[in-house]
């Protein structure tokens, strides 16, 4: 090669290529990272585009779909503890995205209704409202879900994890 075709600029180092995972446990760990990063990316997109957290968006969508729903029913639908649902509602009411009222014969129970600001949040938010992981899981067939449940049960046992943490929304971790 002639000196006129050579550049004096230093060559840029090649980007490091990830090494292929060598063990099944490493491959599965990488899969968990992909799942968690996908969930995290969706929550960031929700926050950026809608201005609310993922759990708040999911709650808004349920309230919009079921006007008059109570806090206990909302907690059941989101599969969270009632106190967690109450905290979500408190935040949505403070932001005037949801209104509460006491209806029916039991004046102690609160009914929830979406407000215009909440409807606007839903219009601006990316789908799916429940989040990418619940949406993907609901698309899996029963046999796959059963295998996942059995295998994750084994993993949770090995982690000696507190199963009560299953009631914490991913967006709040």
C-alpha cells in the first residue's frame, strides 16, 4: 500500500463483541436482563409520553374501563395490596386525574371515575396500559404459562425470596 492511501488518523477501536454465553445459567441470566430491560424501557416511555408512572397508567385504564370501580376491586384487578391501590388513587386524585365519590347504600365505599385530565393521559400514553410484561404473558398459551410458573417457583425457592414481594408492581421497584 502506498503512503498516500494510509491515514495518519488513529484507527477507531472496534466495538467489543459480546461473548456468547457459555452455560445455560448465563444464557438464562441474559434472558432475564432482556425481559427486565424491556419492562424498564416501557416504563420510561410511559413516564416520558404520558407523565405518569406505569402503575398509575394501568390504574387509570382500569378506572376508565370500569367507571365506579372501588379501591378493593381495583386492587384485585391490578393484583396488588389494597393499601398500594389506595396510595395510587391518592396520587391520581391529587393530580385531578381521578375523582372519588361515595355512592350506593354503603357510604363507606368509594367509587372511582376518570376525569378529563386522566382521559387525556390515556390518549397520550403508549400501549399496552397494563405494561409489556403482563401483555406478553397474557398472549402465551396455557401450557407455556404452566411451565413458566413451575420453573419460576423453583427459582423463587432457591432465592429464598419473600413471596409477598409479588404484590409490588414492577413499576414501583
